[in-house]
C-alpha cells in the first residue's frame, strides 16, 4: 500500500536535479510556498495541458511567493525540450528512480486496458513556507487544476 503524506504532516524533504542538473532541495525553499506536482511524462497531452496551465498562472503564483515544481521520471534533456517546445516558465525535476515520487505516494498501481502496472499518478501537494503539507490532490484531473491550486493557495495564504 502506498503511503501518501497527509495534510498537516511535514513535507518529505528531497534533493533532486532540475532540468539543468541543479539540485533542488525542499530545505532551500523554506521561505516560500511550494506547489509540488507529479506527472507521468513530458510532452504528452494531459501533462502538456497541466504544465501550460501552471505557466499561464506563473505570475499569480510568484506574486504569492510560490515556487512551482513539476516532477516526472523524465531526465533533464527531455525536460529542457519540453520547456523549450511549450515556452514553460516552471521548474521541472527529474526523478527517474521514483525516489521523490514514492516519498509523496505518487508512484502507484495503475490500470490501462486491463493491464496493471506501476506508474506516476498525477498528484499535487501544496507546501507551506514552514514545510507542512497544507493541501493535497492525490488524483488530479488536468482541466482547471492549476486554477484550483491557485484558488486554494490564495485562501490559505490569506489566513
């Protein structure tokens, strides 16, 4: 059974390379809000929609002191192509060994056309500046998701 971190719990720390090979750690982001979202694969339809939606709202998130981090098993070279092709302004993290994905419970059993396999389940976590998970979306549908995250962030940042 997969252990998904719950609201109110400390966010699991991580040290994972971004698209340029620079290590990104949660400790380095302790003064800001973090949107940590997990997606299956660069440049697929749902993943592209989600990344473009977060990019479209990037300034709104930035105005609230928020860092958006997308995580997939893809390597930096793939992330760079994805960012360039779609003019993305978010940071993408590489997790080919699924260490970060497993820590956040996003590596789960999936079913497709009668077959079961392990894979990334689209999930998002909103992490407060004191590194507490304040909201979680364990099974994301891409349409309208980035706006739902922004709406929740605005609500929580105002309290």
